[in-house]
C-alpha cells in the first residue's frame, strides 16, 4: 500500500484589462490524501481542478414585459452555484422612456438585485437600456463605458454595444468608433486561448448585415477561437459562423410565452466552463431546476411589469395534415393585416405554432396555448430543414411557396368567441 498526495493550488482572481479584484493573490493549498492499493474503488485521481480552469454564468433578457420574481430568483440561484463572475447580454431595465426619475427607479431596482451577487457582474447594454440619448446619458452616468473588454486567465472578453448609435426602433448597429476599438483590442491580444463576445442583438440574422458593422467584427475575429452570446429575440438558438458557435439565449425573467424547449422559450442561465486546450463547455440551466439544499423554492419580492392593453384571447387548436398524414414539424404563423398599409400587402406577425407528431397544434399569444384575439387571420405554413442554417439564414422550405408568404397563402381563419377548432389540409403538389 502507498499513499498519494495531490497538491492543488487555488489561485485568486487576476487582473485583466478590467480589474476583477483588488489585485491580491492569496494562494491556499489543499491536498487529496488517499490510500492506493492494487485495486481501488475509483476511476483515476486526475482531479478536474487545473488552475487555468474557471466557470462563469451568462444571464439573458429581463425586459420586454419582465415577469416578477424571476431575475431576483436567478441571483440567489447563481449564488448557490458560485461561478467566478457573471456576464449579461443586455435588456436589463424596461426603459424606452425619457423620464429620468423613472429611469433612476428602474436602475435602482435592478442594481438592488445585482448587489446581492457574491461575485462580479459585468454589464452589457441592450436596446431597452440605451433606447434614446437620455437613456444613453443615464448609462454613462452610472456605468461609464457602453463597450469595453477585459482579460481573465488568458481569456479575452468583449462587451459590445449593438445599439450604437442609439436609434429607437432601429435594427441595431455597431459604430465605426466601436469597431476600431475592438480591432485594436484584438490586435493587441492575438495569443489568448479563447475570446468571448457578449452583445445584445443577433446582428448576423438581420437584413442590414452589410451595414450594421457585424461583418467588420467577424473580419477582426477571423482566425481565432471565439464564442458569441446574444439575446434580444427571447428564443434560444445556436448558430455556427466561421466555424465558431454563436448562442442566442432565451430569457432570465423577460417577456416570454414559455412554450418550452422546442420553441427555445424558457427562463435559464448559461453555465460556461473554460478549460485548457479545449472548446468551452456550455450548459443551459433552467431556473426551475435549481434548488437550495432544503429543496424549497426560492421566493423573492421582485415585482413584474404590469401588462396593459392585453385583449381577450380565445382558444385556437386543431390538426394539420399534409397529403393526408400528420404535418409533423410544419410551422404555422398567424398574421393580422397591417392597418398602416393602405395597399393591404403587409401583415403583422402575431404568433407561431409547430405541428406535433400527432398532427395537432395550439396557438399562443401572451402565454402558452392561451389562444388568439378574435378576428380574421392569414396563416402561412412552412417546413424548414433545418429551421435555421448554421449561418443564421432560414433553412430551405420543403412546402409549396403558395403557403409561405402573407401575400400568397390561401390559408385563412376567423377566430370567434369561444373555443375554435381549426384544421388545415395541405398538399405537397
């Protein structure tokens, strides 16, 4: 019999471009001591605690009609998990106002929650946070920079402002000044082991891609190992561009129908593990699966945003058949006429629904399966495989084009008060 002693060095936080700690390193030693025999009840003794490894958490959208007791609950759950630090992808306050007292109140509320974190929280702006010049000035007064970078354990983090300049209802843009800043940062940090990019909007999916600055960012990132995190859409989706992974996160308390994993609609945090000589390990943790040792749900007093002007909805469900068989995975989209379009050629997307394996579907407007407002709708039907190409473009539609657009579709439904059972018969020819 012999004894193995494994020394483990636990190293304190180091300083990057942004100081995470006061710069003090206080190494401590811990040892694994165990008797080793010819046969042993373990797999191996290579502990998964290399000094260069670390974990951090990404939180996503909280606004767009944030629901109460979700983000503040996530704060308590993150404290249970004890990551090294937390980053975000913006949309932290409801915003979209020029009322400074209201903005001060919203930021005070949000910072009350982040102040309870036992680790650093790194801010990134979203469109709700910097929707107009006044909101941008408030951001500068509270946080200074709207874009920046930091280094930790030979890993580079870029915090990008995807609403620069801020233009209400804009699709998103990265200013030339910001691009120049990140080009310089990337040139000065060519040998880091990994780069993480945090921004709010998935600019690579938008139709202004040629002018919104993202292609310039990708050009600067080309040839290095990196991962991108964004939010904004409130639906989880993974993309692959330049051979690298881009993650569009769902919500951490933001507005959502919460229809589940198939729709990418859930409240979650993303747990990222960085290891030497390996791609980052990504784990999405649903908030309803993280409990303290007591197994009692965490209850906080965070208020939600009242939702005004919600109109009554009526249950809408039915079956969709394709050539006489269940139209599995077909996506229905319900459209109302755009009253601002005098020519009647444009529609407003209300909701979507995927057809289940048995051919059934249920429509949702505000909450899962709650239905649709009474009135007339056009319905489009597509079957895309894959739903998104890795680049972010919609996949090829396998159904006839006559079902695919608001202008061409022959599918109609009039929703009436009460339960509506609406079936659709599609053909592939």
